[in-house]
């Protein structure tokens, strides 16, 4: 079984006095249901489970009165022996709660009642789903936790890398000393594998069990098709084709030299007024993430972000690679890191940073200056350059040479090499991006 970080979050939620109903928000097939049910069975005497996607009839329980005793009575009748409600010892799991907006409204009443814990999973919490909006969102009566596909650290765990080894890498980073060659080689290999496999649990488990990349690719493309099916099922009719066009344009957007998202790439002659809502739909579904350009390289980053200028990355790098042409996986696993104008490895770092909880920013000026990412690290604004193999960092050096103008005095260069430092630039192997945790 794959070890997931969400398990600790669930334990902490249950241990919090007077905790509110919990909603786990995340993209399709990122492991929400499995993690919640595994936790529920281990920590509760009774588990009552409803899946509104698989059985829409369950929604009728919440169609009338939302008084807790009334809901319990109906569930007990509907599920017979499968619904045991015992105060303090029962958790009600509402899977795919977005398919029953009334059930989400009911969370407020369960919180006020206080006898039973409730956990909902939601694949599309932020999405405006046609005809499915709740009458009343339970503001202040629910806790929402974001869940992602496996991050790189969880992928390492799944492939036998222990926390002790990760602690050793963290020490190497802190001391700025090279990683021992044998471990360095193994980590480079695992990073290439993560780049093409990504973090979808079914995909990772298949890879760990079989190492068959054709099976990995098949499952990934099935997931991508399921995303496209959601666009048809949940979006308003007038938006369906636009959402799909935005989604399908992502490889083309990142394949450009200038990776800024351009609506004209979605469809010739199109504008933000026509497609902005469609892109927002995909982002709210947890499929993509935006990386905003900064007006200036200084903290606070969010306050200096230009909301009109951004790049778009897939939240899971493995799914992004699966959308590219056949043979791309093979090239990456063979160490051919130069393809697709650096987009693959930019998306890899976007994946790693996003799953760490970092918001994404970059810096681009019309003069030609461009830095892949800008982060807050160890309390300072820090430039991050991503190099698939080796490469110069001319823009970074220019910025560092003019602190009076750009207010930056440090940078990290991520690439296919070991730890080192030259002046203000700390060189790290790509696989160490997930260790840049200090803010």
C-alpha cells in the first residue's frame, strides 16, 4: 500500500477538539477515496459510506429535510445493516460530494449536531458545475484540505527510499556538500522515472509492481480521457468545447519558446474574454496550475504578481508527458533531457513546488530577462533556474549583478549535476527541489 502524507492530516483533524466536517479536495483519481476509507476503517468503529457518483439515488436522502435525525433514519432504512450510527464512534463518508450539493449543505447541520464525524471527498469543489451548485455553502462549518497526486517524496517512499536517506540528502543540502555518487546516481534515475510516471496512485502502483511503461502510459491516458469526460459532464453546454480546447492546448503552450499562456494558441483569434472562464474551470478542477509573472523580484511575491500574465502547467508531470507524442517517455528515461524546449523539466519542478504547497511565480521582462521560477526560500526572494542538463544562467547573473534594481542576492540552479556553489548561485541536482522547504 502506498504511504500518503494525507494520513497524518486526517489523524490531526480527528484529534482536534470540536472538529468540523472535513472535505478532501483534489483532482480525479489522486487517491482521496482510498486514503479516507483506509483511515476511517482504522480509526472508527462504524463507517457509513455513500458514493454519489456511482449511486446517484443516494442524493434523495438529502432532498428533503436536512435535520440529522431525519437523514440517519433514511440512511438506516436505505442501507439496512450497512448504516450503524453510534454517537462518537461513527464516521459518515460522502464520496464525490459535488454530485449531491444538498449533502454539502447538510455538513452544517452535522457540525451543529456534533454526534458523528463526516468526511466528504470532492473532485470539483472549486468548479461551477452546471445545475449542481449547493443552495447554501456551509461557510465556517467545514474544514477543507487540498490533496494532490503523490509528490516526489511519496514516490521515493514507494520505491524503497527511506526517510533516513532523505534526511541524509537534507543534510547534504544544508552543508552544501556533494551527495555520495552511488546515491546521486540512484536519485537521478528515480527523478527521471517520476518525470514520466508522475504521482497518480494507480499509475505509481502499476509502475512499482510491474515496471511496464506501456501499462503506465495506458492508465495515464485513461485518466486524461476521464478529465475530458468531466468537462462534458459537469460544464455548461456553451463552455464544453472551450474548456476542452484550453486543456488540449497546454502542450502547445509549453512547447513555445515563450511559455506565457496565450489564448490565440487555444484558437486563432480567440481572446481572454472568451476563454478565461474555461481555463479557470480546468484550474479549479485541480488539473492545471498557473505560474504568475512578477512585476519585480521582491517579497511579498503574491503582492507583486501580474494576474494577467502567466504560464500554465499540469499539476501532475506524468500526465503532462502522457499528452506528448509517443516515444517521449523512452527519451526521458534514457537521459535525453533536451526535448520540448525545457518544458518537461519546468513542468516537473512546477509539479514538485505545487505539491509542496508553494504558489508559482516567474520573472520575465521584454528586454529578454527571464527566470523560470521565483520562490521565497529561507526568508529571502530566491531565483530558481531549471536546466535539463547544463546551461548558462545569463538572466540570473544579470539580476544578481544589479541588487539595487532587482533586490535579489541569491539563486538556485537546478540541473543534472551534484551540489556546488559559485558566488551567489547554489547549484543543486534537480531531484533536490523537494527539499527547498524553508520559507
